[in-house]
């Protein structure tokens, strides 16, 4: 019987109802079975504190009845957290919602089964109650379904998406959190992961017990707020901390390793460390590369010793080693480590690096002598580091070093005597903009009476239209539309936008309209071409050096459509003098054509009106000159070209302009459109690139290229986080690459190297601050992009 007596706490519950009294008595008996005396004291003190808040007895009864079941799953340390969170949320929601929250905690605890996860779940509820209090009740009513499909990280992203997207649309907010809206189900399915830890925990514990005839402690982790891949496995205080979900591991070749096999490999490797690594290494005087080499040797040592006892483990560990194609984006230092690791475990695999082959012999000799001792890993690891350092040019960042491609191995903090930092990130709220204009068809008298309204402009609430052109007498046959009218606007196009904070797409978040600028004087463009005639001639000479077009005759061929007369005469002469003639006596005809489609996309934001440093021209004029010469050059090559531009006024109005359609020549109409370009508004680059990509995909050309001509980085008036639109543009580039579209940026900003490289990738951009540099740079660009 516990030393804590219920009678000592009855004063905290003045005049309780019969229901509360019965709940208190019954719950105390149940709590005594799962809590220590100290835990019971915190439990009863917490119940008394909730009762003193005066929010009603239902909330207190829920706390008393449900908390023992939560403690049974995750430990009594959670009691204080539950009380604290309930008190925090009490000022922002009703007692009935708090009672529902407390009643749902046992269900959540069974799914998460870890104290840290439960703490994170309570912090998530606290954040949600401040962002979307109306969504709390419907979400808690479906918490069983949500926790059975989502990890904590997935649930967090699902909750924050709904809270931030519908923070002012209360009807849509409730529909989202009660899982009755299509968008809610779409995000839920998007966040759903493959194999959940909680569904396999008992199987994994039996699996390890069958190996070592002892119990191991397994706990799930959820670190997938940004990466969606979870924390790397790690061992701390003898407990294995494992990601709460694993997707199937898919090699680039298509070979699949099931998620449950990933769990088995992770658990077996961690258990091998716990059994065999008996002492930690001192890492204070080592650099990160030395630590990585020693860690690899220790990983291989414990794995080889495990394979001696359980040969079947070799197959599953080898299966989770990446193939060559999987490693193409990794640093050479990482690929060298993987090469050695795979060669060590897999006898059928031959190491690609000679120094790995030589060191493998040394490693095997050492394993035969001292394979049971961890000390050998320290000495061998340092030797291996010196070999790699002498054989290769080791250059690798700390972030690249952490991103190991062998996912079943833990982060090895267990074998080192220092801690790692855990960086957390907070998301930003969006400020929605929702202003729409109404179009109304009117008669000619209404239009006449309102023509002189000075306040009617781009921000007018109504746009009036006539069924036909209107010709005022004073304009001598010129229609009002020609004088003051605007080009027509397309139907809206909706695009997703990538949120790097939540690591998911905001569905149909951005609205794009296709527009046409008013025509200017085509002589402006002709003047540019005349002014830069020497530049144009240099371009033409460079273009002539590119791949020839038309029919090409290749002489001295072994087969072909006709005889090569010169070679036939030479062959006859060889026969007469008794030597063996050449069999290359034919001419082969080859049709050389350039099957390329190019979309030249110009950034027409307000910043293009700024003057170029050290020049009397604006960036827009420089862009106009560069575009004219570039378009003329591509047109001379004969490639299929479209010219377009973009600007944006928040996510509700991304404006996309077409200056030259595909399969149209560089004629006066196109020049007039180019002469009419104006700079204004902002730069929502990712959406514009996605729309330009859709244009390119309509073409049948074998090679599709998107050239983005810009003067600055992505930005818009409704986005406060400068990284948001950069990351969305980067994501758009990745999407286009996956569709077979080559994306290249030509920047007129002399300081663009850093952010443009981050968006478009290394060697996928050039910076031009003077149009005179075009002839020396463009040939190299087109040869590399279209060869």
C-alpha cells in the first residue's frame, strides 16, 4: 500500500459531487498501481490545481480517470506536463474541449509510447490552440484515426498547415480538422508514412531477444519537422532511439527493401554496439573526418562479429548499402567510405579505389588478431584517415558529412564522449491577401457617364466592359480601347507552392493569369540590333560554329548511299600495285537537325526600373537589349523559341506575359511586344517557372530548355520570410528537372552568385552585367545546353 493517503488531499476538493468523489476514489486505487509515492503526490496535487481553476468537474474527472493509463504507457514524468499544458490552454478554450483532450491522451500514448513524444504532442496542442482554437474539438474527435496513420512529425505538419492556411476562414478550418474537406484528406495522404514503429515494436523486441537472449529498450523518435526523414537512429543510456516510421528503401535501380527490414537492420546494428562496444572513444582532439573514419571501422567491426554468429544479417545489411547510382550526389569522401564499407561486407563486390583494396587487407588481418576489442577501431580509423587524406583531395562540409547514405547505422554518439546539438526551427505565419475585382457588362450610356471618374484605376472594385469597340468623336476614328484599354486576361491557373518550413506543398496556393502588354514601337528593337551590330556579327560567327543543320555528306565510309569517287580511284590504284585496298569507298548522307525548344522567361519586377551601377541605362533597358540579341541569336540557330515574362502582386495575382509564341518568327509584332515591356510589382519566380515548364511540355522537341533572365532574387509583398520564395523556386527547378527540362539562369545582378547558385545549382547560371559580354558568353552557353 502506498505511503500517500487520499485523505491528505481531500481538502483540495471542497464539496465534491458524488461523481467527482467516486472518480477520485476509484482513480486513486488505479493510480497507486502504476505510480510511485512521489508520482501520486504530483497526480493529486495536479488534480487539486485543476479543480481550483473553477472550470467545472468534467475536466478534473477526465484528468483523474485518464492520467493513470497515460502513465502506464510513458511513465509518471508526464503527469506534470499534462497539468501544465492543461492550465496553459485553459484561458484559450472551454472546459469541455480540455476534458476531450484529456480523454484522448491514453489513445495517443499507446501510439507514441514515449515520454519525449508525448511532451512534443502536448506542445503541439498548445501551439494549435493559439492558432486555430476552433479546430481543436473536431481534431480530437478523430485523433485515433490521425495517430494511426501519421507520425508525430506528420501530424505536426498536418496541424500547422490547417492552422496557418485557414486561420481566418473558420468554416474551412473546422472542415479541415474534422477531415471532411478534400484538402484535409489530400494533406493527410501526403503525410502518411510507410511502416510505423508502433505497429512493429513488439516484433522487433522479440527479434532481438531471439538473437541475444536479453531485452533491449526501444523508443521512437520524431525529428522530421523539416526533413520528413526523422532523426538518425541513436543510442543513449543503453536505449535505442529509432525513427517512428520508415518508408521502403528504394534504390535508383528500382530494387526495394521493405520498411520492416530497415527496422530489423537498424535494431540489429544498434544491439551489436550495445553488446560489443564496451567503452567510448575520446574525441576531443579529433577533427570530424577522423571521427567519421574511426566510426566506420567500429561499425564494420561489430557488424562482422555479428555476422560470424548470425550469417543471415549480412544479406540485409548489404541490401541497405547504396548502389553507385544512388551515390551520384554525395561528396567523394562519403562515396569512398561507402565503397570500403561495401567491399568489407560483400565478398562479391570489388572496391573501386585502389587504396580501399589495399587497406581492406590490413583491416582483415587486424580483425583476425584483435577483432574483439574496440581499441583496434581507433588505431585503424586514424590510419585510414591518413590514407584517404594522402590519396584524395578531401573537401567536405559538416552538413555533408552528417548526411550518410547508409541509413541503418546510428549516429555513433554512443561510442563518443561528447554531445550533439539539436536544432529546432519555427514556422512563419502567412498574411493572406484577398481582393478581387468584379467585371460587369454595361451599355454605352453608362460607360459615357463614368468615363471621367478620376478615382477609377487598377484598384477599382468594378471593371466595366462593352460588347463592341467605342469610338469617341474627338479621337478621329481611334477606339477608346486602343487609347486606354488593357490587353485581355486569361482564366486563372492555380499552382502549388512549396513551404520549406512545413516541408510540404500548399495545394493550389498561387493564382496565375496570362496577360499581354500593350505594343510599343518595333523600331526600338531594330535600333538595338543596329546599335549592337558588331556584337550581333560576333554572335552570328559564334553561332555558325554550332552543330550544322541540313544534309551532311560524310566521305570515306564503310557503307552509304553512293560511291565516293575519289576513294574508288585510290582503291583501284592500290589493287593494280598489289596492295590491299581500303573498304571505305562510300558516302553517307546524314540529316542534322536541332530538335530544341527554348522558353526565355524575363523577370519584369519593379526593381528592373533601377539604374545599372556605373551606367545611364536602367536594368530593364539592359534586359531589353540582352533579350533582343539573345532572341535574335536563338532564332538564327533555328530553335523553337518562345519569349515570356512575369511579375507578381501577391500569391493571388502572378502575371505571365507572352511576347513571342512558339513556332513564330522574330517579326515586327514580336518586336513591338518587346518594345512595350514595363517593370513593376514583385518576383514570384517559382510559380512563373512552373507555368513556363507547362508551356515547354506542350512541345515535341527532344530537348527542352528554360532560360530565366532576372535582375534579383525571388520576393513578393505577402511573404515576410526571404527564404520562402527562394526555396520554392529551388523546388520548381527540381520539378522541371524531373520532367526533363533543363533550367538555366542568366542574371543581370552582379552580386547574384550566391543565391542564384543555391536556386539553380552549380554551373546552371551566368551573371552578365554588360550586354557587350554576351558574344563571349552565349556561344559557350548554347553549346553546353544544346549539344
